[in-house]
C-alpha cells in the first residue's frame, strides 16, 4: 500500500462509516461520509478512489460483505453533486537551473555526510527513467538487464491492478549510466524509503526557495523530454510503462525541440559523485 493510500485509509477509521457492518453500508452512507470531509473536491475524490479499491477486493479476497455497486453508485452521485472531482493535471516542470541547484545541494551534503542518501542520483534517475518514487525503491539488481537496456518494475501502479503487475520497461542511456554508478551493496539498486526521499526532496526545495516542485514532477519532465526529442507514443510508453496510450495523449501537443539535457553537466556530476 502506498504512503498516501495508507494515510487516507487510516483517516477513514476516524469516521462513523468505519464502524458500520460491511453488509449494511449503502451508497447513501458513502455519500454522506464524503460530504462530511472538509476538503477540496479533488481531495475528496482521492478518498473515494482509495475506498473504492477496498470495496473492489474486500469480498472476493477477504470475504467481507462490501457491495462494490454501492461505492460505484455513491461515486456517480458525488460527482454529479460536485462533492468530488478529478485532480487537476499538473504541468510544473523543473528548470535546468533548479535541477542544478538541487544536484549541487545534495552532492555537497553527501560530501559532508558520506552516509547520507545519494539524492542527486535518485533525482536524476527519476527524471531520465520516468519512474515513480515508489517504483525506484523497488527496483532490484537481479531485475536489471544491462545488455537489453531494461529493468523489471515490480507492482507497477495501474488503475485496475497493482499487486503482481510486474512490467519490463526500457531504460534510456542516461538512466543506464546512473545505475552503473550505484554500488551493489543491497538487493535493491536504490535501497531507500519513499518517506525519506520525499522528505529530503521537499526540505531541499524549501531551503533552495524552489516553489511548487514535487518529486512526481520529475516523471512528467522525463516523459515531456522524450516527446520533445521526437519519440512516438509506443516508444515513450515502453519507457514510462503506460499500458494505455490515452494517458500519453496529453503530451502530444509538445513540439519537437530536441534534447535540452544534451551536454548537461549535471548528469556527469551525478555519475562521477558517490
């Protein structure tokens, strides 16, 4: 279970609906619960989404008598009433200057504290591989095929399934170089926790006065970069892991402008610094 989903499910335990018998929970109860949340429609939508995932597997997997149709009906009603809505798509992309500052910051910290996480490598790998934060921490050395330039991403995020959704993805040359600079000290290539990565990134952005940049924006930047280089949707999907090309259509308006990271000195710094 991802960190955000775990937080949402833990929060739901504080509401009356969590004490109701499973078989008695109806769409009306779910709608009332969603209405009681003092949050933006996008945030309430996240609650509904995570709750729906539980309804989908509770009966077939654990034998709990939760009716999946009730949550579906509740979501339809909540959407029509404006209680929930989809999260707005983010278009925030880091500038080269922002990335340079982040890379230098973490390299300097690594020099002062050698045991510190090599965040400069994690950031660069996220960008060039287009991998999500939780996927990066699950990649294992045994799942890395250097000659084939690919890696197996275990339990890749997917709307319909996550557990067991292991997917082979292609690795751009820059991502291969970064992996090549990592020590084989543990089973995972990046043996770090998602909480630590998130905390380090957020703290650094605040310290460096980098506004409204999230770690996930690095994936958006990496995918945008591939389209700017002239890659087609199937080629990009082989890297990003998207099963549905519809999700990548938001990038098709991007004009081919070449690779702004060609000759980027920050990459060499990442590779050369432990």
